[in-house]
C-alpha cells in the first residue's frame, strides 16, 4: 500500500465482479436465449428429482424460486428448460472472460475467487484510464457482455470485504448492477441488514452461535463484548470484529504472496444414499488409491493421515441392497441428496435461514454425527501398500459399523518433497521401487487415455463411485 505526503495512507479501490447466474447464462447464450426472460435450470436430468439445480436464470428467480433449489421444489406450473451441466465448457468461458480482464488489468492485481467471481485492485487504473471506479467497472462489465453475452454485476469498496458485500447486497437494488460502499454507507445500509447469513463469511452455523447472544446483524456484533466473541469463536473472532466495523486489512498482493506453513491433500465426497460400513470402506479405498497417485504425481510424501465419516440417520442399510439402488442413472454418488420429509434430512426444530440459496436449517443439510480421526505415521511415504493398511485400521477403530454413512473425507498431512521420504529397518526398498514404477506407469496411462482407462477391481464392487467421479469436473458432468 503506497503512502502519500504527510504520512497519510492512500485509500484503495477494489472491484468485485460476479458473472450473473453464470452456468445458466452460458446455457442461455448457447441457445440464443435471454436469461432474463427464459426459464432455465442447470441440473442433471439423469439424477433423481431431489437433485440440486446448480444455477437458475434470473427469470426463474423473479418467480420466487431460489438459487440452488432442488428439482422437486420448482412449482409444477412452471415451464422450464433443463440443461445438463457442462463444467469443462463453463471453465473455458470463464477463462475467456478472465482474458478480457487481463486486457485492462495486470494479473498481479486480480484474484480469481471462483469460476464466476474475481476481485480487482482498481487503484492504479482509475487514473490511467481517467475513469471513476463505477465507470471502470461498467467498462469491464460491458466488454464481457458484448463479447460473450454474459451479464455481470459488481461491487466497489475501499477493501475486499466492503467490495464483496457491495456486490452481494447493494448491487441487487440498483439499476446498473453496480453496488458501492464506503464506511459511512456501510453503517447506514449494512449494519442492520438481516438475515446476517447474507454477509460474506457468515454461514448458518456462525449465525446460530451469535443468536445465543441475541445478535442478528452486524450492528449487534459490533456492540457485543469482544471477550464474548473470543470465548465463542477463538481467534476467528477477529474476522467478525473487523467485518462488523467494515474493516479488512488483507490485500490482493498479500493473498498472492501467501504461502502456507503446512501443506495437505484432501479428498471427499457426499454419497447418494445410506451406505453400509463395508460399502463406505470400498469408497474410502478408491479415494486413497486416487489420492496416492496424486502424491506420486506431485512428487511428495506424507507422514499424517486423517479420516472423516458423516453418519446418516438410523442404522446401516441391509447389505443385500437391490441393484436398482446403485443405478448411476438414478442415484449418483455425487448428488448430495438427503431424505426430505418425515423428519429426515435436517435436524428438527431450531431457526431456519432464508437467503440467496433458499431456506436452510441453522446447521444445514446433512448435519449429522460423525466419526473418524487422524494418525501420525512412523515414516514419510507415498506408498499405497504402506498407507492403505493405516487407513483400514483407522476406519475400523473409529467408525461405527452399525450406523448408515453419507459422507467420506480423507486427508494426507505434512506434505514434503519425496527426497524427504523415510524408511525403517524392515522396508523392502526393491519392492518400494517396483511399486513406484507401477504407479508412474498407471499415471502415464491415465493421462494419455483417461482416468477410467485403468481401474482396480475395487471400482467394480457394489457402492463404488470412482468410475463416475472420473468422468466429472468439480463433482459434476464435464
């Protein structure tokens, strides 16, 4: 951050740009339709009616339908187009739009927040282009619109937080789709805004914990004794306190310069139905196999593993499950479906939060009990033969075989370059070298012919999800 004469610090100007209902807009543009007049949802028609819509058009939002709704929540009388997700195509369009931004701004001044949203430090460019912040945002939005047909909205603020909040809340209520906040306007319009879950970084879980102290907006957070916040949230209270006062010290330059002290590799998925103990083990084994290949490809080793399993409601299902239950055409392992109705799928009682993504219980869908843990290994390795028994043991020791399982996550911690691998007196170095050679051969085949070109028998067992996941991008159809 540069300084001005007299020691005063020059104020930054940030722009946060969001591509409006991005997936749905891309599908409308490809069909020659206007997303503001066309009813379209992006969802997989091969999945069940409880499938979540990845995006809906503004036309459907005007009908009172919430973004990220489920198919069965769309009123019966609404006619709409269902577009099958094409994640690889959306990423290509996103890259094209990012290239447009680069025509105006240096990559050092852009932070891609998601596939459809980015932050831009506009401070040095306003003088260069002789424009106001609003004028510069409009230039970027109009260029994207003219070249791709995609509408965008923007938020402007003196820090990243205010720019994001201006985008999420203020931009929706102005004709040009550009929201703008400074400290004074933030206090006038955002301090009393409810629900508090509309504020960036505050989800239903945090809102529930704040509600214990009768805090329902940022003004309440600002007025609450800080010692209470630190007792409730620990070090994360700092973020709440800063944001309640419209403060965000982090800059894009600091984000780019950040390097984590410890590195890890995570892999997780939500299951399509209640899985039994052994079926969940099959999924875990597939995930370990895939993740170990990632370790080899990155040329790193680990000395810590972790396992998290989210339970469903009730007991584990009968192991003799009809084959229809694993029909990929109707039950996808990546569909985060929960049983809705009859008291299942969400916790009973407690507050509900209504926002951009629909009405949700305070603790969210799938907020069930969980099992799992972590283990420190005696050596640093990327060997499947060494790591898999450790995961099997952790699974057996920490997971209740009587409970239904709906979510599985695994992790590898303390990653270091492979030259830091360690061995013990009983390590068969020749066998390790043979395994490594085989892993590299498998990687070579998969990279050339696709991830499903070479599979282990585990991927053909009941409940396995690897084949379907290999054909997806970000958990959705490529």
